[in-house]
C-alpha cells in the first residue's frame, strides 16, 4: 500500500532535495515568498491564455495541463515557504483552515484533522495500556 500524498510527505521530500540542490544554505523566507509569487503569476498567465482562447482572441495558447503544472509549482512553493518558515504541520493547518471556513459560512463539508504528535503519543500510550490489561487478564488482544 502506498503512502498517502500529503504536505508532510512533500515537505520531507523537499528537505532531502533542497540539501542536494542548495546545500546547507538557507535561502530565506523572502526568497521563498517571492518564488511563490512568481509561480502564482505563471499560473495566472496560463489562466489569461485560456480565457483569451475561450474568447477567440489571437495570441499564444495554453492547456489545462499547462495550468496543472503551474499549480503544482505553486503547491511545491507553498511547501518550501512553510519549511523555510519552520511550519512543520501543514496537513493539520490546512485541515483546520478548511474546517474553520466551512463552519464560518455554515457549510456541511469538513475534513479530518490530523492529530498532533502529542495526541498520537497519548493514543499510543492508551492503546499499549489496554493491551497490557488484556494480557494480564489473558484476553485476546485484537
């Protein structure tokens, strides 16, 4: 079974790739923010070309694949900016923001919020305690 694709998975891959790409140098939060702005601008340029095609105005053309590629660059840059800023829990932050917006506007769509490390540790500790109790009573541990 493959691992789910998440911001955390992306962040881990980016850290590894950045060590190869830029070495130990920290390029800084300003660089990463400008990089994100540049990629967002490229995505907007594709949207402009798509709209121009829809209106049948002469000019350069673009495809939805071009837009998908630029949006992928934007997501990568968001991860790089979060890494540079020291934000380690983007999966959780995105889920919390999504749910807050749903709640604010009375929308019934919510996403699962990943647990914090402390919550995971507490759940593991509780599970281990239950197993130990069952073992003392010789109950099945399923």
